[in-house]
C-alpha cells in the first residue's frame, strides 16, 4: 500500500539522521519478571485475558475497560491513537509541518487522554521531514506526555517501533535504535516495542534483540508488525523459548482492507493469544465518509482512494451512514466498532486534531448487531482490495 511505501521511503531517508535528545526522566515500574514467569507457566493456549474469535463475550461493555496486549502485563485502552502523521511531511499534512500542526497534535493528544484513550503508537521513522530528519513523532509524543504528566498521570501506554533497515544487523542494532527512541521520547522505557516490518536478511537477530530489551527493562512488552502467519509463528516460538510472550502483531486491517482475515494472520493471532493491532483502521479517513468521488483526499492518499475507488465504495459508505444513524453514531465510529466486533483487535486510528480524537471515543461502549457486522462485510467484499504491504503476502 502506498502508505507503507511512504513509511519505507521515510525510513531510508532517515538513515543516521536521528538526533540525541534530552536525558530520559520519566520512568515506570517494570514488571518484567512476572511477564516471563506467567508466560513460562502457561501452555501454548491463548491467554485467558485475550478474547478469542469464537468467544461470545461482549468486549465493549464499558468504555473504560482495558485489554491486555497478548499474554503480556501491558494493558491498553480498546482503541489507541496512531501518531504517524505527527511531524510527517512525506505522506500527511500536504508536505508541510508548522506550529499550528503542533498545536493540533498536542490538542489531539490531550483530548485523547481526556476521553480516556491513552494508548499511543509511534515509530522511529515517523515524523520524517525533508532532508531525512526523522523521529519528530516520537519527540512530540514524549513532549506531550511530559507536559501532561505535570498535571496528572493517566496510565499512558506508549508503543514505538524498530525500523528493520537493511544495514541494521542483529540484536545489538535493535538495542541501539531503542535507546535512541527512548531519548527522543524522553522515557526510560516503553510499554510496547515492535519490529516495524520484517528484516530483509532474516528476523532471528531482531527477535533476540526484542527479548534482550525486555530483560534489560527497556520495554514491558514486545510485538511485530506487518508479519505474515509464518513469520508470526516463528517470532512467537523464538520468544517463547526465552519465556517472553509475543504481545501483538500490528497489521493493516479495516473494513476496506481485510487481508488478515484471508491470509491466516487473524486466526493465528487468536490461536496464539497475540493481540492484533489494527493500523489504518478507518481506511486513512475514507471510512469517515468525508471523502467522495467529487472530493477525494489530497496528496498521496488521492492516488489510492481516487474517484473510481470512492465511486465503488459508495454503497458501503451509504450502509455505514444508515447503520450509524440507527445507533446515533458516525460512520467512523461504526467502522471502529466493526473492527472491535472481530475480537482480539485493538484499532489505532490516527488523530491530527482534538475533534478527530474525541470522535474515536464514541466507538466504545456499544456493539453492532451480528447482522450489521455481516452486512458490512458483505458490502465491503464487493470492493476491490487495495494493495498492501508486500511482506504480508510472501
Ligand atoms: N505498522 C505499520 O506499518 C503502519 C502503517 C500505517 C499506519 N500505522 C499506524 O496506524 C496509525 C493509523 O493509521 P493511518 O494513520 O494510516 O490511518 P487511519 O487511522 O485509518 O486514518 C487516519 C486519518 O484519518 C483522518 N481522520 C482521523 N479522524 C477523523 C475523523 N474523526 N473524521 C474524519 N477523518 C478523520 C485523518 O486524516 P485527514 O484529516 O487528513 O483526512 C487521519 O490522519 C498510524 O498513525 C500509525 O501509528 C502503522
């Protein structure tokens, strides 16, 4: 998918461009030994804390409820916030980033925490600016957390990601990159550290690096991203040998991108008790219904979600509107609710503004009926799939 191509381009341009930042001051109590002990004691069956695909348990009873990431000790809100667009000029923000954007991002962060959504996802390659200066998303997030922590402490959970760049080899490179991320975030540890995409030359070194990071107290839980079923199973097994659970696999998943349902990834996540973190869960804004054939998105998104695509998506968007009306909700909230209805899924929609973040909270605390869930899938199936990250398929 073009968005990921852009993430990759950002990564390449960012080589060596990350700056050292302040000393980390914000620290959290580590629970590492208990994660390992609990995981060692458990069998390969899914965590009892993690809903499985067949479970009839309603997981959206109370919006304040949190879910555990896999068999780790990390608990997050059922919807998180993606921070890719913060500081980004490659894919988002029409190529420019200014003080007004920073204020909007800060307001998005604060509004999220105010409405009780306090799980934030960033990456070392996010917020890449012209001339390859990256890391701005982590810097902004770190700054917002710190500002907020002067006022209160709301159990904010931070996830970031390691860029498996071709010149980064082995476990040591992961720890080095993680320490740079922690400096930018101004934290002494993060809640979740993920391999952003599979390595070109293999993943064993990186997986060992993830386990090292847990043992060194630099992260509370570890995950992968854009991993297909076979890579997911290998990562799970390798970590298990070190007594560490694979907490999550972050993949593209939404009503308009349902590859995880077809390529075995969702099923394997459910079976292993690995949380599926759904990225681009509102189809990069499309599922809000605000883009129409006459008003497609600007920038790189306009090439994917073009006039033709949006014309074909009209019946789905219309159904979303009707179902939303029946529930007193918005199409975007229905889209997020649909994802959560698949269970074991934590969507992380991107928020650029406070209003966008507030709208996400309305996806919690209610459930679509199963016939609405089915009807939406049926209409979505009529749309040609958009192209995804190649690593998911080979
Ligand atoms: N692991 C990976 O490889 C990977 C890849 C992609 C994303 N991600 C993660 O997933 C997160 C979310 O994915 P994403 O940003 O690609 O897509 P998304 O969450 O589906 O869409 C986010 C975009 O939708 C629009 N939007 C947000 N709230 C809205 C609202 N209330 N009403 C109308 N439009 C709204 C905004 O763009 P406009 O206002 O400009 O329309 C926003 O930037 C990212 O931030 C990142 O953390 C990870």
